[in-house]
C-alpha cells in the first residue's frame, strides 16, 4: 500500500473544521438510521434459548439428576425456580424453566412461564407441556416436536419433555431420561473445568500484576506520528463513518447474492479495516510496511511470554470489574448478546473458520494498530509535553481504552471493554511492541469465540 503523500498531513483550518463538522453530521445520520441506536427499538424474540438458558438447564438438570449431590443442596431447584421465573428471562428461556417447574411439581409457575414461548413452535410447546404435566388437551402432532426441541436447545429440558411425552403415549421414558442425565453430566464437567480454568487464570493474572508493580522499567520509546490534530480527527471520523456505512452498503450487495450472507460479518470488517488502514497511511505519508516497522520494532519472538502474562492480567481485571458491576447489570441483556445469538445460528465449517479468523486475527490486528499502535503514541507524546512522560502516557492509555470500548457500540460492555483496552495499552507501553498487544487481543477474542461456540 503506497501512500500518495510523502509527509504527515496538516490540513488547513479554513476547510478542515467544516469537513470535520460534515463528518460528524454524516455519522449522526448513519447512526440515526441504525435500529440498534433507537431507544425504543424492540428486538424480535429469540427463536431458541440463550447461552444463559443453556447454563441454567445444565445446572438445574444436574441438580435434579443427582449428578453431584451437593449441587442439589446448594441450588435447591424447587426453590430457585421461583426466583429465576421472576428474573429478566424471556421467550424460550422461560419455556425451559417451565419444563423444570413441571418436573418439580410447580404447575402454577409452569403454566405462567409457558405463555412466553414465541412462534408456532411455542404453540406446539404449550400443547405438549399441558398434555404432559396438566394431563389436559391433546398430544402434539406427530413429528412436530423437533422445532420445540431445537428451541429448547436440545438439552436436559428438551429430552425430559420428550420423555414425558413418551410416557404419556405408553412408551418407555428411561432411554430419554438417561440421555438427559448424560447431557447434564457432560455440561457440569465442562462448566467445572471452565471454573477451574477461571480460577487459575485469575491467580496467574494477579501474580503477573504484582510482578509488574514490583519490577518497574524505564519508559520505552514509542513511535512518532507527525500529523496534526485535525488530521487525526478526520482519519478517525472517516474510519468510523466507514464502519457505520459498510454494513448497509454490503447488505445491499449481498442482497443480490444470498449465498454470501453468512460471510457478511467478515466482509464488513475487512472492508472498514482495510480502508481505515489506508486512511492512516495516507495521512501520515507512509506505506503499510513502514507503519508496521514503526509500531513493531522489537523481535516478534519476544512477544509470547509477556503476551501470556498480560492475557492473564486482562482476564483478572475484567473479571474483577464484572464482579463489582454485576449486581447493577444482572437484569440487563449481556453486552455480547448479538454475537452470542449469531454464533448459535452459525452453520458450515468454512463459515465458522472464516469468522474465527476475522475475530481472532483481523480484528485484533487492525484495532491494535489503530488504538495502541497509532492513537496511544500520538496522544502520549502530546499529553506528555504538558503532564510529564509517565502521566501523559497513562492518561493516553485510559483515553484510548475508552475509545476502544466506545467503538464496539455496546453500552453494557463499556466497563469491561474499557478495562480490556487499558490492559492492552499497558502491554504496549511495557514492551514497546504492538505484536504483544495483538497477541493478547487475538487470544482473548479467540478464547471468547471458542467458548461461546462450544456452549452454543
């Protein structure tokens, strides 16, 4: 990528201020036409249980099946159902709880919960639940239970409901009950392993944080970028406008080729990442190769060890922030609900691989190049001349971490994403090598992707 400029850009104020205002206006228009920014925007009901619902299904099922007796005494599924039913669950999550309520003999709670199952599959589910647990009505049509089983997540509740239908029809429910018990057992073991991994990662992150605090190092030189503040604003606003416009623009193109719709997210991200990098290189008057040499001067092989340490530190910091703010957000939708639902519906090996490459490789490389490789040094240099080197750099880390979080357009994820961005900024400051930040970011995104995909 060869730039058309040979020196950093410094646009004259005579037209740059007006152009910045026009970019801001264009961004407001694009954001106003995006349904996700409308306060009263109502999302359509999900056509199957959420990841939280699957977790509840496994926990309640394992407790009821006596997979681990202490779990039943701690969870007390008969009592906890009343609390869960009063929570913010909706749609098929409440339908799943209705099956557990029916198993617990709490038919009044179950009869209330079945009302929220959406769509034609919801009608079939209500008919099946009423037939199994209230012994009323008629059995569901033959072969009509498959959509219900899919909507319930093919887990414990789905198998138990089918077992009860089998018993009502005069068949043997034990094979399906064994399947439900085996599903809950496997999930309980997986969640236990994940919990142990979380504990070990948290301890590792705490230890690495103490190591950083006890072994300070002199400030490392950061790359220099000479473009003016107006040029930086134009680059960032132009990229953000591209980010907002890429989705609708490619949506029109993909409407003519429906077979390519599963590739929409990778294509959108590749589009705005490539254009954003081009804007940056043009404004600074350098090639992509020169830009990379500036932000990653150290040997690449030295990034692995500190990268693993900062990954553990990021996990510990994000976990701590989530635990502190969790009680305030416990009834809200999770910040990555859209991604969770997208992964749950993803089909096809090549589509999964391409999306994983986007999430774990392309996204970390571009976002780290923009926020840590470019914006952090640019802010750190200018703030450092006013506040001193260390205060200026740390303030730059905080500001770029906040900008990184805002860019994801997930209000509920703002605290945790800001925390992650701050740790990524500290990794760049400590090592002076963007490869470390990219490695941490890529491992984080890849780990979250695989965890969500496995749970889905």
